[in-house]
C-alpha cells in the first residue's frame, strides 16, 4: 500500500473505470481502484460496442487494443433507412479513414482491461466506497459507477432521468450471407433495429443485434422460443427493407436474448471539490448512435489530459482541485449534451406517426444524403465523440 494520500480513487468496475485507472497509472499518478464486488453474471454477456477512432486511440495507448483488435470487426460502411424512402449511407473511404468504427465484444474488452490492471504500476485495489467516502485518503474521487451510481446519490447530485418506455434487446446472430463490414440501421417507428457486423460466431457473417422496442414488445421477444424470435426478427427485416433482407439473408440466433431499459439522463453537476463524474454516472444516451461508451472513454481521455496539463502548468494544484475539474466539465458537457439532443431528437421524430412528419423526416434524410459536406461533418463528430 502506498503511504500518504493517493492522487485519485477510481470507483467503479466497468470499462470507463478501468480505462481511467490505467490511464492515470501510465501518467504516474498513484491510484486507488475501488472496484467493488462484481456481481456474478446470470447469463453470457451478448453486448457489443461500436468504438470510434478516439476510443480506439485511447485503448491503443493503454496497450489493450492490439489484443482486442484480433477479436473485433471493422465497419467499412453504414446504411441507415427511415420508415419511408429516406436513407443515409456513410463510407470510410469518403471520410478518408480506414474504418468508421470497430465492433468489439463487451465482455472481452472488460477482461483485457482487468488483466492490464493486474500489472499496472501505482494501482492499488481497495475496498468499495461506503456512502461517498473513499476507503483510503485521496485528493480526487473519480466516480465511474454507471447510471445507478450510489456514490452520486450519496453526494446529493440529482440525476435527471427520463425513461423512454423502450428496452434495448441484444443478441448475437448468424446470417446466411456475408456482412462485408456493413452496419445497418432501420428507423421503423416505434422501434429501431440495428445490425452490427461481427466476427463471432461465424467470421464474416455474424452480427450483434441492438433492437430498441417498447417494453411490452421487449418482454414478448425475450420470452419467445428461439425459432419464434428468429421468425419475428426476419419478418421485421423484410418489412423494413426487402432489398437489405435479401443481402443479409436469413438470421438465426447464436446466443441468448438480453434486454435492458433505455433512458435519457444527465447529472445536475459533474464535479465539485475533490470529486468528478465520468461515463454513465454523468450522462446516459439512447444507443441508436452507438455512442454511450465512446462518450465515457472520451471523458477519460479529457480528464487525464486536463490533469496532465494542470500538473505541468500549475503544479501546486492537486488532482481534486475544483478549478481544474471545472475545465474537464467545460470540455465534456457540451459534446455529451449535443449527442443526447441528437439521439433524443431522432427518437422523438421517428416515434411520431403523423403523416406530415413522416414525409418531412424522410425528406430530411434524403436531403442530408445529397449534402456531402454535412454528411462528412456528422461522421466526423461521431468519430471523435
């Protein structure tokens, strides 16, 4: 155990917490990791993440990406379709990048981060927090506990949460035709269906499913026998896009089906004297843009950068200095709010079945498709959330 106070106590057990602890260790800070007792998973983790360029760059600096890359799938192109004739297409070549994103296995990412932390210098694993009090003295408490953060509640921070009345349904799928690195998404009103190209279980022809549906429908889908679920999914795909259905082929389940409630949320304060929020503890967005973890890893990247700069230019300030933390908040609050506004606006726009809005939203998608500079700007924002 390090004598004297730690620089930072990181509370949380997910990818954001582990990435922060590793990043701080690499910068030479003394870190206490209050990871807590991870609950035993009741079923296999079927989540997939679409990681953008900034997230990949962070994981590469942490030396995690080379191992993770071997089990990940690049997204070369993306096709988005409205509930009429509206559509958008994005490609890596038009953005002058090698890929738009990488689809990674959530459980594999967390295993690699945990393994890296076993060998990280200057990181001590400590007991979980009791209330909002770190188990060891630390200048800064970094709260990365997710959307149900007990420490955030103990600090009296209001978490403005609005339930969408939808659940995210996830599974691993095998397709009868290859995916060619193409990610697909359909705004179907009221649900949103996404197929993310993946390597497992069948390299080149597997997908991660993310299907946002009303709660009642999610419960029905999750209770279905596999054959019935597959029939419902393939029928939804044919109804949404007969051409794409032919290109994808028949989808069959390759895992259990999982679901979780979806909401929009924002903490009333992100920092204070000696404490700071990151990731889902600070903000929660709809997964339709695949930016949830990207936002959290960008929080990590920004906080470490701000602390590094403060240590260089104002070495008398410790890691928990309120002015230093306010710089982090200024840099991260706007991107998170912008992404929240975008995803919330799109969801609300496509949830309205009134004919004039349906015509307008699909016309808007067609207009954006024709405006190359606007498309380029939109993808650029997603690549660097």
